[in-house]
C-alpha cells in the first residue's frame, strides 16, 4: 500500500473512493505535489458541474422501454417471434413435403400425356346419354376384335361384374402415337367408369399403380407388357383401385 501514486489513485481521489489503507499515502502525495492536487480539484469541480446539469434528468422517471419488466417482456416477445418463425418454417417443410407427395401422383410419376388424355376422353364421353359408345356391349366380340386390330394387340374387355360394373361398349380414340381405345362401364347407380388403353413402353412383369385426380375425376394408370392402362371415374380412390386391381389380375392370368 506504499507503492508509487498512479492514475488510478488520482481518479479514486476525484471520486472520493481511495481505499482506507492507501488514503494517507495519496493525501501525502497531493500535499507534496501542488499540480496533482490542482488537477484533482479541477476534476472534482467538473464532476459537480455535470452532476448539477444532469440533476433534473436524474429525477425523471425511467423510460418505459428501459424498465426491467419491459426489457424482459421484449425479450420474451422476441423469443415467441423466433419460435413462431421456426414453427412456420417447419410447417412449410411439412406442408411442402405433403404437397410434394400429392403432386408426385400428378406430375413426377405421370406419363407425359396418357393420364391427361384418358381423363379428357372420360369427361367427353361419360356425359353422353344416347351415344356414349361407338360399339355397344351387345357386340362385344366385334368390339374387341376391331380394337385389337387397330391397336395391334390382342385385347379382352375386362369383366368387372364383381366390382359392380357392367360393360356398355367402347370406341376407338387417337393420340399422337396412333390409335387408342376406350371401354365404358356403368354401375347400378348410373355412375360411369372408363378403361383407356394404348400402346406404351411398359416392359412385362407386373404393374405399379399410380393415381391422379383432376376436377372431380380420378384415374389409376399403369403399364404392363407394352400396353398402357388408365381407369378413370368418380374421384373415389378405393373404388377405382379395386377396378384397376381386377383388370390387372385378369390381364396377368392371360
């Protein structure tokens, strides 16, 4: 406590905070050094002047934005906002993921035109009452032979009676690659379903069903042994899937 006087001692003297054991040493130094004593006195005077100037400010209430309670509330709000943003991001990812899987049925897995053509043809012809088909089911043998000749593939009209559908006939259609065929079925409630067939690029060995839905019309499609199939009807996924599975089973058994 008897070391040389430094700047810390001078500032402590200005503030009146010299430690008791050090106080006699500092006072003795100031008594023997008039310049240092004058500097301490000047700094004390400046401090008092500043204190007088700012006295009114010290008496003012603490601004609301600086109160501890408000600072804590702001911190809590920021945390809630960060949490909400994080939750929104997660929600977007989840929705985006679910949307991605939904769109997968409509886009990524869809052959470029087949399902669109099948649904379009379904919409056009199922509303016909007098002429829904070109060749009626009463001429099934002729219908199947005609369509087989045009598509260059031996076709058979699937029997969907167990699924509640009866064949009412069919027609020849076309697409960019050539001829296609449509077979139309009707159930007891008057609903209609169509089976669209056209040469495709499926290579043997079973089917991988894919589903699409647009404006109230659903469709399952697949390719098997070089032929593309699409079953279109009311957007009842399970009903259409049963029909698609029955058709695939009959084709496989042949």
